[in-house]
C-alpha cells in the first residue's frame, strides 16, 4: 500500500510484489480507510464499512490486509516518516536559524494541507493504537516537536529569538500550523 504520494511502502498480503492490481487494490483500500477514519474515527469505522466502500465482501478485505489496526498503524507511522523527511529537507543546508524555522514551518503547513486526513488521524487516533504503538508514535511525535524546539533554542541562544519557553513556543507554532487547513 502507498499513502497518497508518500514514499512509504506498506506490506500488502495476498498481492504479488510489484503487481499493479494488488497495488491498485491496496491504494483503494487505504483511500477508503483514510476517508472513513477521518470522517467517523477509527472506532466508528468497521472492516465491513471499509469493504462496503470498496464494493467487496468484508472477509475479502483480509486478502489485502491483516487487520484494521495494521492500517491505522501504517497511516500514522508513514505520516510521521513523511513529516521527518519534510523537516530534514526544509532545513538542509540552511544556516540562518530564522530561515530554518520559517522553512520547517512551511514544510509542516504544506504537509498538514496536502495530507489533511493523515495528519488528522495521526493526531486524533493515538488512543486507538495498541499500547506499544501508542508509545512509539508518541515518542516519534515528541522527537518531531523537538526538531522545532532545537531551532527555537538555537535562535534564543544566538539572540535571534526571545521567548520564555522554547518548548511551549514550539508546541504553539505546531498547533497553529496543524490548524492551517481550516483557515
């Protein structure tokens, strides 16, 4: 499976490697799950709902996935990988800390707009993951936020920024950016 333009490849049981038909069905499955999870929430979406959206029988869906939990986990981890990649690319080769922050913020805003459903699901559905994956995704989110915090801290130490708490400032920046698609 591929998340809409994201480079992360998903394991697709039941389809031959490189099979267009298998990839197409997996993309359709992911698209249906993304839409339903974003609209109804993970717990409000059943495997039967996803199958119905695809026009197939519920049991047939298991030819393309192991579980609904696997789809959720793949969406969330791929979204975080995409966020990390966008952040790295945005600040690569840039020495000016203010420009780094601007570029990291722009990259995040673009991600939040382009992958609105994936970002919404990643933020909203952490409690729906099993405990181990909750801890892992929470850790990845903290690490991502820390990337912003490091930039703000460096800006403060260089006298370019003046904030009381780089941590709170980083959270505030990200919260504003996460809401950009609603503006």
